[in-house]
């Protein structure tokens, strides 16, 4: 979990993204510069984007996202992968700030829409996914309480209520939901193990510990042991902080666990 100071820096970047999303074209370049400054101020976001940049080809991804039609207005298609969204939007922001990309022409060529103005379309198409990728990666929905301690007791009450509701569910429904979660978890754990095997940046001791933890988690999956698997997932989220290659997979697994308990 992020420290309070690190969390504040991440939230500051999110707030700047919201300012841009809700702002106007005339102030956009200043707000983009502010977001880039927030990224520089946040060691966690900066390192995340730097990691995503390792095998990222901006020209290829930028050209792939731009769809130009001969007789109709062009449009911009954001990639589905958050690991591509982050460096792509970051590079677009940098090029706009440095005047390498004509922002006005970019909007005119790819963000014309009948439903909203060009800047609003840009904000919804490009900035919102960037903001959501940051929130997703740092699990902000579950970490924000550290900035607002009084909410903890309320959350504990909600957790107890959800636990009681979970116990009251029919066994057949619970078993079906559990089986689906375990199947998803098994796929993600295998992907984690594969990524770690290829990752030369992770220290060998940490890699060994993570792979052993994954082995324990796979054993829980085979036994449908949700209680111990949940505990292992919490441990994994702390141990994997320096294993950037599996960052998104850990986030996916935590999201799947949250979806299981919310059903």
C-alpha cells in the first residue's frame, strides 16, 4: 500500500486530470503541463510509466490509434491495454507541451463529433482512460481511506454486512461464482509465473519468494480454498511492489477477488 505522501501525489495527478477533463481548450496546454509536473513529482507514477515505456513504440501506437478516412472525419481509437494507454497518453502530453504536436489540428482531424465539441471528445477518449489506468494500477478505490481515517469504521461495518449477505446466499450460486473466480485466478497466476520467469530486473531472491507464493496460491485454487487465497493475494500485493512486470496482473487478480466478494 502507498504511503500517505505517495498517495497524495497520486491523487494530485488524478485531480489535475479531472481539471483537464472538465476544463476548456483555452486552458488545456497549461493543465497538461500541470499533469506532467504531477507525474514528475510522483515517484510511483513516474516509475510506472517508465516501466511501461521499456518496450513501447510511440510512433507505431500513435499511428495505430489514428484512423483517417478518405470521405469522413477521422477518429482516435485508444488501445485496450492499460500498459499501452499510460505511455501513449504521456507521450501525447509531452508532444503537446513541447509544441511537437499541433493540438488544434490534432483535435480537428481526429475528434470531430456530433455529440460534443472536439476538446470534450479528446478529454473523454484520451484523458479519462489515462486517469482510470492510474487509479486502477494504484488501486485507489481501496487505498483512499488512508487519507480519510474516519471512513474506516464505516467500511468495517459495510464489510461485516457484505459477509453476512455472502453467508446467506444459496450454496449453488456461491459454488458457481467461486468456480469462475478460481478459473480466472488460475489463468492470471500462470501469466504471473511466466512473466517472472522472463523478468531479469527482479532480484533472484524476490523472484524465488514470489514464485513460491504463486505456487501456494495455485494450490489454494486447486483446493478451492478462498480464505487462504485471499490472504495470499494481500501478501502478493505487498511483495510485488518492485516486480513491475506483474503489476497489472496483480491488479487484475485483486479486481477479480473484489468482484467475487461483491457478487
